[in-house]
C-alpha cells in the first residue's frame, strides 16, 4: 500500500526501477490497483536484470484502496 500511495502522489506515467519495487508494481497490477507495463527480466552473465516497469494509471479500485487505507 505504501507504493500505491507514493505512486498517487506523483505525476504518471512513471518508471519504477529495482527488482523489489518492480515486484511490488507487479502485485499491485495483478490486484487491479494500477495499470502498468512490466517487462520480463533479462538474462545477464551475472544472473538476471529487471528492466524498469512503467506505471501508467491508478485504477478506480486503486483509488478506493487509497481512501480505505490512508497513510498514518
């Protein structure tokens, strides 16, 4: 929910970087709270690299969640 509040405070679209942040975007997207473009991880010599996800919209369900669970 913290990321959803952070996204709501910024002008969209926004790029989200970092593996754990992109995973949080993926969860919010699967829950229907946001619309996002999330590329697949890219294989590298050291393992995998996660390209940035682009959040384009907070859905009406996401806005309802923001109202129900305000930051304290």
